[in-house]
C-alpha cells in the first residue's frame, strides 16, 4: 500500500501579535487541539516559502512549498488560474487574473466586489466579452473573459505577433488589488496599453449593469470595475511524481491551487460547496481527501478562509476560520487516517502549515518564515525518525512563537528542504 502523505494548508493563518488581544497571534488565540497534537507529537519549525525578491502571494508560496523554485518556474498568477479553470492556453497566449473590484471616487475600496456570487460574476464577464470582443478583434487581438469563482476570474489575451517579444518573460498587469486598498486607481494602472484600456473601460460597462443595480438595491457593494494583474504565459513544470515518487490529488476551492496541481500532474478533486471563502465545505474537503487516499498515496488540501478573513481585517473571523480548519479538516483527516492506515505497515505522514503570513493589522501578505509541523504515525515504532524526541523540544501548540523555539528552528534551504524532510525515504529531487 505504501505510506500515505497529506499536506494541509490553512492559507494565511500566520499573523503578528495583536496588542488588543494580549499580544497573541490568531493561531495562539484560536483553539486548535488537532494542530497542537501534530506539533507536540511531531517535529515542527519555520520555513521560508517566499524567496528573496519575489512577491508574497499564494502562487509563489505554494509552488515553493511543493519544492518548485519560483524563480525558475513561475510565469505569473493568471496562467496558473487559467490552468485551474481548464482554459486551454497556446504558447503565445497571456492569461491575467481578473478581479471584480469595487471602485469609489477613483479608489479601490474592495478587492472582491463585495464578495459577489459566482452567478453575478458570470453575468458581468459576459457583458465584458460582448463589449471587448468586437472592439479589439478589429485590431487583430482576441480577448476572452472567463468566469471563475466569485470575484476571481481570468482574462486571456491572444496578442498580435509583433508583441510576442515585448511581453516575453514579463509579468503583465498591475499589482494585486488587496495590496492597494484605498489607493488611487490612476496611480496603480499598468503600462500595457491594452490592459490599461480594459481596466478603465470596464467601469463604464459594469457600473450600470443590472447585477449592480440589484446589489445596490440590497445595500451590497457594486462590482463595478475589473482589476487585471499577475499576467503571463503557460508554465512548464516537472511532474510531482517524478520529484517525489508519489501520485495524488489536490483539493481546494481556489482555481489558483487547482492550476498549480494540474501543472505538476496531480489530479484535481472538486468538492461540492468548496467556495474558497469562510463558508466553504470544510468537512467535505477532508472526506474527499480520505477517500482519495484509498487509491493514491498523496493529497494536498488547501483552505482559503483564514486568508480571506485577514484581508478583511477581521480577527474574530480569522480565529473562527482557523478553528474550523482545525476541527473540521485537520481533526477529520487525523481521525480518518488513524482508522484507515495507522495499523498498516507503512502508516501515514501529515504536514500542516500556512502558505504565508496574512496579518490582520496589515490586510495583505507578508514574507516572514511560516510555522510548520509534521506528524509521522510510525514514530512510536520507528525511533530512527526521531519524531517524538524532537517534538519534546517544542513548547506550547502550533503557532509562530512555539515553532521558533522548536528543535528545528528555521530551515536553511527553505521549502525545498521541507519537502525533502516530509518525503524522507522517498525519491526526491
């Protein structure tokens, strides 16, 4: 049967101490008995998932976490999201992340368009397609807006041949909108003429759309502009199975994570009710993960909710998201693994971690090394692994400070070292 490997990622869980909460972080405030179990009975430490000189996004962090050097393989967030949505990309195509945002008096007030529904977003994407299809087709360009989940959508541009070299190797579009909340839009528009024009023109198209009229009627924020960022070409990455000798799946409500999974040859499992938000189907993700391990030996489960709460600056929402992740995902997975695989010859190994910091006081991602913990079910029988011995050096539960005080400290070689540690005894590269 072989050992079972599980990675559980609570997006953006790591945080700074919060003065009004006794200088505790969200992880320290939250009740997390299952994360604490993994940390105290396993090994734990800190790992830097954002390489120097690169942006603190989940795209960079997840690639890095899986052992892929972002400087070598990263081509932009947009194409990864397009892959997650199964949008076919030719070599010359450029895909950009297309947020539906709320603009007011020339400023970004909401990076998510008031968390509009996927159905609302689809209607707005169709309106944009109707407008821009003819406008740019006459000039030799092909623009297609693809609806994703809620505010997270994708624009694919097929450029004219004379622009291939101009765009080669460059990330297109603006900065992530959650990094410039409250900023003047004019000061953050991109340089590319076609991208800039689409962003500016979208306000005229979306402002009076019936979707926004209905949202105004119920005092919801309008999704009245698009924000284009993270554009690039389709990436080419080596298969995860070739690096680590395992075959498995990815579970997430976020197309970005699905896209990374597809790019490295992992199967994508769609879970009903997985929204990428605070209302996601936590238990469903855990149940589907356990089911997948009956046939495969690896699964990655990603939960976006803590990150979304942190972007909103809502500490109570973030704490609840972490507690739900702990109880409904980590707890369910641990119980299921123990029932199904603990008594097998090879057992199982679980890695828990955030992908990056998203401090509520900042409202966006930051680059500090994040806490991680690994539990090996064979530790009680195989003392060579050293899990229980090292675990005893750790103080407290699963949080930033306890991980810093652990026996491992900060992994010098970053996320690639983390994967070697996690898959020790497996083929690695």
